[in-house]
C-alpha cells in the first residue's frame, strides 16, 4: 500500500512539474511517458488493494488525467495555448483527487457507516430530481405556445428577411423553401447562402429566383471563422429586413407561421425570439430529445444562460448590431447563445416551443442529429476535460444510478423506505423527460417514459465521443473540419 501511494504521489508531482515549469516543456513527452505508465498502475493498484467508492473515483479521475497528458503528445494546438489548457485541467483534476483523498481519510477516522452515505446519496438524488421536475414543468409552462396574436394590418408589419445558410443541401432545401414561400407574410425577403456546395444546391436556389429567392454566393472562409458563422455574417450583411429569421434547411413552416412569429415578437416587445420546433421525424430520437431536455429541464435563467436553439431564431437588426454582430462570435459553435444572453439583460429575449397552430417542425435526419451533438457537446463545456468529467459524474450518479439502485433494492437490500424514495426519484426523472417528449415530439412519445436511463447513457457517450473527436481527430460539418477555428488546431501538424 505504501509503495502504491508513493508511486501515485511521485507521478502527481512529476505531472505538476511537467505542466508548470517552462524549462521542462522541451522534454515534456519523456515526462508524459512516465506519467501515462505510472498513473494507471498506481490508481489501479490502489483500487485493487482498497476497493471502495473513493478509490474507484480516484481511478476514474486518473483516466481523465491520462487523457489530458495525451493532449501533450498529440500537440495539435498552438503550443502556448496547449500549455495553458493542459495545466488548468491538471490542476483541477489533481485538486479533485486531493479532495477525494482527504474525504476518504476523514471518513476512516470518523467511521461514517455506508448506510449513512447511502441515505445522503438518496437524499441528494431526491432533491435534484425534484428540482429538475419543477424546472421542467415551469419551463414547459413558460415556453408554451401563446394564443394567436391579434392580427395587424399589413402596412404596420415590419419587414423580415429569412436567411438560410446551405451547403450540400439539395435534398432538404427545396422543401424548406416551398414551405417558406407558402407563407402569407407580405414583407418577406428570402436569402439563401450557398456555402461552396459540391452538389446541386446552387441549382435549387436559382430555380426559385422567379419566386423572389435571392442567391448569395459564398466563398471558402479563412481559419479565423467557423464556416457557418461566416455564412450568417454574409447573410446578415445582405439582408434588408428589419428582422432576420435564421433557420436550417430541416425546418418546415405552415402558411401562417412567419406572421405569427412576428406578431409574437412585436406584441411581447422582444428583440430576439428562439423557437423549439416540434420533432416530426418518425420515432423518438434519444440524441435530439436530450438536447431539448437540457434546454427545458435546467433552471437556466437563474444562471443567465437562457435556453436557445439554432434551428429557428429571429432577431432585430438593431439588436444584432448592438450585440457586436457575428464578428463577436466568429469562433462560437452556438453564436445565437451570445445574442440571447445580451438580449435577456433588458428582457428582450424569449424562448418558446412550437405548436400545432404555429406549425414549425423539424425533420432533421438521425445522422444529422448525431453530427450536431458531436459538433456542439464538447464546445458547450468550453472544451475542458475536467468539466466533461464533472458533468458525466453528475449524470451518472444523479440521473442514471437511481434506476439501477431501485432494481437492486427489489432484492430487499435497502429496505422498503429507501425503495419508496428511490422509486419516487425515478418517477420524477422519467416523468419530467416524458413531459418534455409529449410537448416537443409528434411520435415515439409513448415509450419516452421508460427510456430516460438509456437517453442519459447515450448523452454521456456522445459527450465523450465529441471530446475525443475534437482533441484527437476531426469534427466534420458539411465536409469541413471545424476543429481548426474552435480548438486553435494546426491545419497540418508541424514537423518534429
């Protein structure tokens, strides 16, 4: 045991020295080799000798420390930036291990029984499940589609530009444009930005020229821009409307959808509005449903992080300029979140769900939903492995574990009071997820009540897959690698 702890402590000191002292940065790969070899051996040995929850957490945290060290070996990003992010992650992960070790030692001294820890865990699970259930119910009520706004005379309506970035979208684009052009809004401009498509997207856009659709020719963006944000920027500059509605090609509108959106925006005196479309694809997508769940279940307003989606959102040109335009968010995976945070400061932002009357739906294919999750999940946590560890641990312990514990409790291991509380936790968690599915999907809602644990597992897996792709591979979006502007990676690795 003493030898294992000695190796663990020695490797930890070596890691701190390697990431903190610039003089040793030149031999970092040699040092990292010792760390990667010694850390799993020491953590694994500790778990074998003392198989407890604490030693298991130490072993799990060590896995993320190894992942962090592998970033040094791969060295795909700017060297100064690499030193900064690796050092920050090391300090956080080692700090957590120190906290775990101190708590483990204190527990052995005080001799708190396992039953006490179990009841503390169950209590926290019940509190979290109650908060999520209440927050989801409140969000569904707050974002509920409003009654049809009072009609205004056509001359009093503001002009609107529907802006669509498109790249290799010939299959979806035509249906999207037809749904937009079928709207009865009088002051409507439609712009489509062709982002260097390699299929028939340009031909589809030009075929709607007689209907007033304007073609905006794109060009390859430089590495300082995300391609989609550059497309947004060019569309905003070409737009002549007082309000710009950005939407993806997978979104469909009913005949009165745009008019209702504008009436809701103006009647509520808002400068930005984001809409959660109804998922119209057959079945319930676990990936997309969790994306909606995180927007609706968390008490985001309390942390100045209002819910927002990129599928369909509109903003006044005045608010867009006030927020700095897309120049301010050229690297951001979710630029609309920046504008929403700015608008909410003066109560100028609203988030709402679509409805049968509003008639805004999404037909995004499953492969596109997975690609979106891959592209957005890791950047949403600021590209920090320590946050991935923390969020995954919270999801595993507080959202997934109750369903395992309630099954284990059927053996009578915990007693009927604990089993009742665990069952209540599961009902609250699954019920909130089911309520979200009922409100945002047209099919697959019947079995939503029973798939929440699986949805959580898929979410954790997608988060780690997104992290791995950004750090060690490529994240392609419409044939482009978005890692270069997001991660500050080299287009090509430098020579050794």
